[in-house]
C-alpha cells in the first residue's frame, strides 16, 4: 500500500477510535442497533480491513490468556441445557466481540499519543454526561419506592454509571497529575471538571464506584520521584480523597447508603449472594455450573420473588461459578499480566495512570460484574499497551548496558 494511502487509513482508524471512546458514556442514549457505541464499534471493526497489518498485529501474552478463556467459555457453554441456547449464543457472541475489541484497542493504543487522545476524548464525554445529569437535562431519579432515591442518566444503572464516571475522573486526574508532564494545561482548568464529574458520581449513590475511585487514586503514591514529589503526591491524594468523602457525607443518598452498610451490614444483598455463590463453586469447582445455568441456580437459591436469575456481582465468583477453575485461571492470568504491564511502565510517559485505571476496574469488579462491559476490556487493552510507552525493565537494562560500556572503556584505558 502506498505511504499516502497508509497514512489515510491510519487516520481513519484513529479517528474512529476517538469517536468510539467519546461515545462510551452515551451508549444507552439510544436502544438496540442505533446505539452510538454500537455503530462506531462496528465501523471500527470494519476499518481493520483498511490496514490489518497495523490493527491486527500479533497480540501480547495477556491477550492470549483472554483468548483461551473465550475458547473455554464457548466450549463449556455448549454443555448448557437446550432451553438456554439463545442466551448462551448471545453471551459467547458478546464476549467474542469484546475480546476482538481488546485486540484492536491494544494495537491502536500502542501509540502513546493515540492513547492520550483517546483517554482525553473519553474524559470529555464523561464531563458532558455529568453536566447533563447534574443540571437535570438527562438526570432522573431511580429506586423511588425505596427509602433512598438515587440519580442516574440516559437509562444507565446507577452503579454502572458511577463506574463510567469514575474512570473519566481517573483519566482527568491521571492526565493532569499522574504523569511526568501534564497533558492538560493550565492545571487549574481541570479542577471544575473534576468537581463536576465527582458530583455526578456522588449523585448515583454508588458505594462501589466511590471505593473504586479511591483505590485508583491511592496508586498515585506509588509514583517514583523525589521526596518532595512523593510528599506533594500524598498531600494532593489526601486532599482529593478527603474532598470526595466530605462531599459524600453531605449527600443524603450516599450518607444513607454508607450508614446502612455500617449499622445494618446491608450490602444490597451481596452479604447473601457471595457465600451462596462460593458454596456453588465448592460443589462444582472444575468446570462450574455454566454461564447461564449458574445465574438461574443462584437466583433460585437466593429465593428472591422478583429475580429469577442473579449473577454473583463479583468477577472472581462469576468466573469460578460459571466456568470453574478450568476457564477462570486463564482469565485471572490475563488480568495479572495486564496489571504487571501497567506496573512495569509506571516510569513511562503515562506514569501511574495505566496502573490506577486497571486497579479501579478490578475493585469495581469486586462489587459488580463488569466483564461484559466495553470499558473493562478497553482498560485491559490500555494496560497491556502501556508496555510500549517505556518500562522499568528497559530503563534498568539501558543503565546496565551503559555501566558495562563504561567499565570496558576503563579497562581499555588501563
């Protein structure tokens, strides 16, 4: 392909990816195939035909673990009862789409600048969504019949919306403070956006979303640097966390939900779901109950009159209960490799941001299942791709090589 055509194809893929990232906070604005994210995701998949050598390059080890999980997930799904065949096929098809998305996103985000712009456009989408919710344009009350009324927007479940806003917040903070050189300047311009998105997150009343944000922010103290930089990072971290918890205490919704947790041990029935799911895993530890059968079995054991099915609301428990250790181990291995990649590159141009985002996603997956969400796989791809931005290993190897060369010169001079 001529160079000019290659550049055009690359530009098309890049801008489709930016549009896809921007659309993620609005994927429920329309239903069915008219969802912006579905349309842009489909175009992004088709764009791979323009330059397959770039977008479909050989993936890293972590991705192969995810591919093994997909294969075992599909193989074990064949064992599901015939009445669940349609749901099973939809689950396998969705997981296959998300796995391919992870592959494409990994290759596209291997370019540091593309990753920066994608995160920036995603954060911009979160700012717009937060503005629509806080001003009441798209916000609406949910759980009206309960004692606690939560706010959401565009048909999102409050917990899912909180996780999206949480990642947008981390992107804003990480691009400003989590790297050696701030992408957003002047720095004070980002503070109103951070406050706006934080206010929308608190309106959702999601305890898991807030805790995932705090977990992501706490990784900022792991950033390498001088003593003064570490003190500064810790101070900023404490101020930001203190601000969000103070804001949460001022919110009747968030305060009431935390009081329920502390005083009554109310975890939205997770205190019943987790031990029941663990017992199911112990009964079938090797291959599990099946991705669909497990949700019906868990729903039956919990005995809630309004819920025939129930997922474990936890990524680890879902993997163990649905497909057993056979498929869960490759999934866990892939996540571990992605996390290790983010850890290795904490000295790179993106600093601690890849580690902060994958930490937040993992914590979010402990109180809700996000395995079938696009952002889960986008963050996995970002963490795996961050190894191309520069790593501790590369820095150490380069330093060793320089020292060896210096020793050689000294010996030669003697």
